[in-house]
C-alpha cells in the first residue's frame, strides 16, 4: 500500500484503517507544485504541511504499523 502524499491526519486512525488491508506500506510526502502550495496557503493548511510536522506524522504512522507487524518504508528524509 502506498500512503502519499502524507496529508494532515491522525496517524493512529490511519493505521487502524490500514491494518489488515496491507502487507507493506510506503509513505511519501506531498511534492508541492506551485498551484498546490498556493491552495494550502489560502486554506490555512500550509503550517500543517511543514516538514517537521510531516516527519513526525510519518514516524508516528511508521511506529504504530511496525508495532502491528506491518513493514513500513518512509520515502523521504
């Protein structure tokens, strides 16, 4: 299963949806095109997509799924 782009979400809730539905998970971030970045800024979501927040959410999702026995790869650093 591929989870990307990683948008603002609750990692525990997403892990519950994924568990049992995937043998492996790949996580990637949103690669901002100019139009998408503008939309995020105008909707007030830009702060939620800052890399520190995205990294934290990816790590939380990784840790929860790994604990449940689902292999996870994060495709960004």
